[in-house]
C-alpha cells in the first residue's frame, strides 16, 4: 500500500426500502374442477399481493411446474391484471 494513495471520508447511505415481505396470495384458494368442465373453461383466477413498496407497483408472474406444463389438460393464462 502506498500511503499517498489512501483517502478517508464519510458516506451517508439512505435505505429507501427493503424486500422484507415475500409475495403472497391475495386470499386462500381452494379449487375444484368438475368432471364435466368444458375445454377452455376458466376454473380459477388467482392474484398475489406484496406488502413492500411501491404500492400497486409490483408485477407478478405465475407459472406451472414442469410436470403440469407438460399436461395439456390445463393451461395458465396471464390476464395482464
């Protein structure tokens, strides 16, 4: 180390927000599918919330597990809501 190249100073850091709340479903869901459900019929709409800032600023994306995604009897559609 060369003492001529060392400097000291004070830095103030302001933390505006931390991600201390994990996203969660907006409510508890329990879904039932009737055996006579029609192809293309909506069987459940889901949404999520996040208590972190910014309010109304989070975008959530849902996906099916690999096993479920390979089962063409069910699909997941993003309604951009």
